[in-house]
């Protein structure tokens, strides 16, 4: 089981779009996939076709010890993968976790009991560095960083890299950067191309080959509760996420060799 946190401390960079579409694409390619929504906004939950307002059990109940994974998970009716859903209850978990033992390891412990149930677990982390994000980073084997190729994104990236180093040193020695995914990419923009070149120069093969273009169909899909790769499979954005899933599987398989 490969557990990847999809993280970036900058908001609005396509974390949720990446998590939902990667989960759906991996499922389409025959991988048993679980998506963990760790963001109290619950956007991954809604984008997977689940009404967060009707949840009776969620990732909140799992983290505070009120439910097991089997009770909290639901199947995405539109994406085909399993989902640990989230809603506003999760905001309260921040406060409740503070007084619990091994508070940053709650998610890791819950997932550890199901190591043989999934090929991939994808964790959609909130944009802030909080106890929720720490739970995601402590449970993960690696971090996938979606980022736009613009000036401010580079600034946010250095903050995130420092955070990952700290978690690696103090809490999770297995944690590493799996790769950077360029999203919402505009090939006509000189700045996008310059930042992209800088990323490749600095991070080398940590930068995924796949580039996800700006795509209206990907942006429309969440309002229907359908992952973009299934909403309009012919769209360039959908095809990019399918290519990304294939690249991810290939990268993981190369570690076993």
C-alpha cells in the first residue's frame, strides 16, 4: 500500500482537483484506491459525488476514535474508489486532537490496520500547516506537490519543502517528496515556461513528466460531483490526469525492482 499526501501550503493550486482525478484515474487503471479527505471544507468529498451535509460518519470520527475505517469509509458513486469523507465536523477535530495521545499519528494507526486492502491511499491535505496536515504527513510515505508555474508558487514551495524536512526529521523518517506536478499550465505564458524550466533545473527527475493544462471541463466537473477524468474523458485535462496516474504506477513499480 502506497500512501501519498497531496500537499501544498498555498491555497487554490489544484490539490483537490489532483487528488480526486488521480484517485479516479488510478481506479480506472485497476488500482484499489482510497481517498482521504482531510480538509474541513470537504471539497474532495463533494467532488467524489458524496453529499457532505448528509454524512453520519466521517474522517472526524476516525481521528477522534469514535469509528473504525470500515465504518467511516464510503464508496464514491461516480469515481469508483473508496473515500474517507469530511465535513465541517473536522474543524472541531483540531481542538479535540490536542489532548489525545499520539495525536499526530491517529490517521497512520487507522490506515496501518488495512495495509492489504488498497494499492494507493491519497490524502487531500488542507492548505494550512495544522494537526490535520501533520496527520496526513505522518501517515504518508511521500508527498505529491501540485503547483502552478507562477512566481508566488516558488515561494510557497520552499516553505513546504522545509515543513517536509522537519516532519521527516522529527516524526516520519519515511517521508519524502515523490514529485512535483505542474497543474493549470498555460503553454502560451512565458512565465509558466520559465518557472517550469526552473523547477526542472532544481528538482530534476522529481518533476513529473506529465503536465496538466488549464482546462474548463476539469473546473466544471466538481459541480456535478463527478471526477473530471470521467466527466469528459476526451478533455485534455482528463487525459493528462490519466497519463499522470500511469506515470505514478510506473514510478511506484520502479521502486520494487
